[in-house]
């Protein structure tokens, strides 16, 4: 017997496979299911005959077959204690793409994912049982067996017996040494790059990571698995404050809680930025941060996989001079690309409405229709995340340690120095709270929503916020946690006249000129006239932590990028999947600015997150204008011949000539975060609202840096991952230079 297995986790035979007819979506479960009473003591099991009058529910399991797959869940709704056998099953979709399946309790309308058990609101969790099909002796019909999911325990006897809970931590990653040259907080996209490059030298490096390994997690590795990890234990699933300007609802911001960070759960798209956007970093005072310089690091991180002839036939295209060939990160196209008949249709359609074809959007010029690559290992047919690229091939380095399942509480400071000199990080893990010491530097790579919170917990930030939690002020930087910028995502979908297989990587990136046509000059003038008021509102919203003049300067730069440099204004991700053709979209450069700040002294608690979505009318108007542009594309031949009726929003809900208020109402009811937060510890001069300098060192400290999306001062037109790899590669070189390597 396995000593780590709960002895009472018995399997129960609940019938033959043929006794469970398959249920379709939006169907009530009754009567095509079975409910069984299985006491927690695993006593005699009995079938509940009348599941419409189930009696005592707490020990009952509901077994059913949905779209060919067998499921077993607790019969009792964890929220209302109502029998779920009276509920309805449905597919969980994102713009026509099925991500999972759910079960709705009819009493209060709450829904639960039948794979993970996660509720669509609150912290309720539906218990999901294990299901197993076994061959039946003497029959071709299989038997259906269920059991409670096992929990891991260990019996330990030291003088007397005691029971302790174990957290599964790989012993090789558990660090025993109390001191390292560098301590990196966050083993995600950026942190693992820095850890890898520093440990190439003789430096000792420790990485503190709240999550654990997901190397063998199919929700992560599957090339077509986007969305499967959402809502699971490897998703931080940060909840925002009520969004005052967006209808009052809260939003969930996805972020990876694992070795590899958000690169383990993102959409894998590899698109960089517009040259003018990166050049703007240098223009505002960050010497050495320009497109030509950063291109070196984009290439350094990349191991480009030249497309196969079949992939070329399906639309994969490139300029080899834009790409790196020897980096750790594998970039290319998946084996199962969408068939090659789609791209010519898209190309001709978008040419008709004025958008050119862009052979390779990764050379600094992004506008156009493109077939972008992904972060995939083509040979292994798996997602290539930061852990697969930068950690697992190097895990045996004796000077590199991952300390997983561990939260960073705060940076600790030397008491004998007038400067802010970090000596280590206080952490809490499976063995309690302790200090991991750093002899050279502490590097924060915990992401845009966590790194500023750690700074505040450590005494770096706005004194008004720190005093609220009785945290001594070490360095007064009121800009910490401000300047939060995230995009808002929505989508239109259409019935398909064909059935499409494969993984689409089609993107359209129109400029403001493409969206507005001959109205662009008037729109640019209108936005420009609003900037001063926008800046004043941002400053007031921050209670003066952000200076109005600095915000106005940033807005003017953003305005010029949009309307003069003609960077992409929107991204349209075109998704022909199954019988649906959808277009997910988002305005790329919103003017709304928010914040992230601590709401507790507990480092394991999430911060208060307020992106202020749709704080300014222009951000909402942009959504409506881009949606109209998408409708225009789908009504233009030859694309119009591939699709039928509009599913979402549907022209019966938003008429063809609907005014802005109608579109805006729909946007507010359907939008979500795009999961691209940046700017909360911006790389800017200190007097312009910066938190870190051009070496990514936190102002007022001697040896603390931030290396993650927090430092990106302005939102980007590409997906963040590629730029974060490049920023981290450059950061590693800056650190090596500091120590003469």
C-alpha cells in the first residue's frame, strides 16, 4: 500500500457505460444521470432512486456523461445546498472556442466548471470526483467507477503519532543554503531569464517562486490548450476592484503561478513591438533603450524554427534577419496550422478595406495582416514557456536554486547603512518563515501586480499608503504602483459556412488611419484637446501621487505614436475554429491609468488592483469603432462568403447602424481584461514618475532592481512575452557589467 494514499479512498462501481446516455449542452441533467449515496466512511453505497427528491445530499455523488465524457461531482451545490441534478450543462466558450464545460445550479444561477470545480463567482468550490472506465468480464460494455479525489497525507511517528500535511516540493529545488549572491523574487518569464544568465557565471542564484513545477501539466504543455489552466491552482486569478467606469463589475486578471510564470498560461503569441514605441523609451530619458539595441536581445533570446514547406503553404512567413537562431526560447508555428485556403481569403478581404499584408511583424513594423509565430517547440509539439527554455535544461547547475511554493513577504535592509541596502528577503514556505540572504542584489520579477506590492511591504512607496499599514518608510517614491495600464478585450463571432481544423495564428493590426479613414484628423484633434483634462483626472484619482504634468507628457507621446507615427491602433485575432469564425480584438493603447497597492501587511495576500477600465471616453469609443471595422471586414468579399449570421453581438442586438451608446453598452457587458498589465514600477526619470532607472535599479536603493512588465513605461502593440524576454536578457547584461563580467 502506498503510505501517502488515504486508506479510505475506495473505488465504487456505479453502473455500465451504456446506462449513461450522453447529454448535450443546455440540457437538464435529469433524468439521464445517476445519483449515489456514498458515506465518507465508504460504507455501503446505494443508488438514490428519485433524484428529484434526493433527501440528504451531503454524501451524494452525481454521475453523468456530457458530450461523450464521463463526469462525477458532488450532488449538492456548495453555494445553495441545492441538488445539481436539476441543473443545466453548457460549454464554456471564449468567442466561439470551447475551453471547458460547466454546470449551472438553477436556484441562484451559479455555475461550476465540471473539470476544476471552480465557481464563476466567489470562492466556492464544487468537489469533482475521479472517474474510471474498466473492462467488464464477459461483456463488451465497460464499467463506470468513481472515487473521491485523494488527498496526500503522511503518518509520522516521533515518540507519539502525529499527522502532518505535506506540500509536494521537489527536494532538488528545496534550498538549504541561507545566502546567495542574487535572490530573485519570481520564477516567471523575466525572473528565469535573469537567473539563467547570471548562473552562467560563478554567481550563486536563488529564485523564490510561489508556485511549483508544471512541466508535466497537460493544461500547460498542450499547444491547443489555451484557457485550460484558467481558474486552476496555477492561475493567480487576480480580482480587480469594482470598475466604476465600466459598469461596476469586477474583472479577473490571469497570471501564472508556477515555475515559468504567465508564459505557462498565456496565448503563446510571439509578436514584439513597433520600432517607434521602443525608441520612445530612450526619448523619455532611458539611455540605451531603443529598438536597435533591444533587437539584439530579442534575437539573443530566440531560437527561431524555420517553417516547414507545409507550414509555408498554410501562411507561415518570415524574414530571417529579424530572428535569432541560437537562443533558449523556441519560436515558430504549430504543426496543426489552419488550412491554407483561409489566408488568401483574409488577405484579399483586408486589402479591399485598405490593410496590407505584413510578411513578418517582428521587424519593428507591425501594421498589416500577418500570420504570427508562437512560443512552441515544434518537434515536441508543446508550449515552450520560460521554464522549458531557461530553467529545465539547466536545473542541475549547482549555483542555481529554485525555492518553490514560497511567498516573498518583504525585502530586509541593512541596519548599519544610511542607504537602502538590501540584505535578503523574508519568505514564507512549507517550513515556515525565514530569511534568504543576498550578498549582492535582490531582484523583483514578480510581475506588474506583485512587484510594486513587495516594494510597498518593504517600505518603498507612497508614505500615505505605507503609514496606513504601519510600515516604516525606507524610500519615498509615490509612483510605486501607479501608472497601471491594461488593455480591454472583446470579440465578434460568426457562423461558419465551412468547418475549420488546426491552430489559427492570423492577426490584423490596423492603424488609426485604417480604422478612421478620412475622419482620422478630426479624431486626432478631438483626442488631443482632451488630454489636459485626462491628465488632471489621473492625478486627482491618485490623490496627487502622480503629477499632472508628467501624465500629460506621457499622453502627448502616446497621442503622437497613435496619430503621427501610425503604430497599430488595434489587434484583431482572427479565429476560424470548427463551425465558428470569431475575431477577438482589443484597442492597443488605452489612455486609462490605474493603480495597484497593498491592502494588507500579509505578503501572501493579493493587492488592491484598479485598472480604471474606460476611465476616458476615448477608450470606450475606440472599442465601438474597432467593432464596426470588424463588421466591415466580415461583410466584405471574399471573407463574407465564408460566414453566415453574426452570433455575437448579433445584429438584432446591435443594429448595423447602431450609435455609439448601443455599442458602448454592449462593450461594457462583454469585455474582459486582456491580461497585459504594465507600468507599475516604470523605467522613467524619477522626476517624471519613475520607480527604476535605466539600469532597472529602484531609486534610492543601492542593490534592488525590478525586471518584469512593471518597468515597461507605456503599453505596447505586441504581446508582452517577447519583449519581456528581451528586457530580461538586457537586464542580465547590465547586472553582469556592474560586476565586471
